[in-house]
């Protein structure tokens, strides 16, 4: 493992040595990460810099480097802190489908509160204990379903991708409305003029307008993903998910 990877593992997983004696340090990793998140939540990840975090904490930029080497390591710490450990004590105790549905809703709320994490938590990277606890819970929810370890991990990744996709659309839509509503408005204007060229789309859009609020992309997609998993689980076990 490269030296920088080893340092990132230490920052994410510890241990974090504390001075054996003397006054308590003015800074610690937790304060630094919370300050950075306090900038990223309202302003976005691009606005986070070591200088701005230092100013927010009332210290010099050089003081931060005693705790974290640079912004990339800081962002990794921010992601793990923002996502946090999965609150499994509050989760449902029913069947695998109930547990994964609850898990997906909770993850969506995390990305809704911290939309910058959508860009930060991507690609192969070293993850911290908080983020990995979410994967642990999702994979363990599928214990006893007959799925292989690889299939359980793929199922969790599939759900994450659905959550991320809808959360990203919601963030792009901004406070002005849901992405589906905005898309319907844009398409409606186009279909009003050019609907004869796209008859199937025009009919589907008209039907969606009549059934507004019923098949929203978030719930519709989540249920279809879980339905697909249910078919596979039934094939492996010969019995449906028992539910709660």
C-alpha cells in the first residue's frame, strides 16, 4: 500500500494519538471535519479549502496540516463523518425487503442533507468505518436469502446507484421543485408543439399527468429493484420473503 494510502487509512480508522500531558489541544480532527462540512453543506464541496476551514476555526492554515495532510484526505474524512454509522438500532427488524427499503430511505436522506457527498463518494477509494457500516448492514440484510456474497454486494451497489441517481436529480432540481415535476413541465411544453412526432411519449406524459403523485421515480424504482431481488431470492430459497 502506498504511503499516502496508509496515512488515509490511519486518519479514517485510527488510532489518533493524543498528547500524554499538557493542555488540551485547541484543534482535533473532529472539529476540523465538522467545520469543513459546515462549509460544504450550504455552499458545495468546491468552496471547501484548507484556508477557509482554518478561518472558520480561527487558526492558521498551517495549524490544520498538523492533523490532516490536505484537502483530499479532508474530503475522505468529511464523507465518512457525514454519512456516519448506520443507525441499525433504529432500523426495522422484519424481512430482508423491509430492511433494505428502510436502508435506502435513510441513505437518500443522508445525500439530501449532504448533497456534496454525491460527488465525493464515487469511484474506488478507501472508505471509513461509518460508510462501510452501511454496506455491512445491506449485505447482512440478505443473509439467508440464498444469494452469494458477490450477489449480495451487487444488490447493495444496485440500490446505492438508484438512491444516488434520484438524490442527484433532486439536488439538480434545487428548491424550485421535484425533478419529475420540472421534467414534466419542459416535456409538456415540447409535446404541446411537437407531440405528433412523438406520439408514444405524448401519450405517456398525458397519462403521467393524470396519475400525478402515484408512480414517482424514487418509489417506483426502489420497488422494482426490490421486486427483481425478490424473484431471485424466491428462486434460491423456494419461499417468499416473510416480511415483518
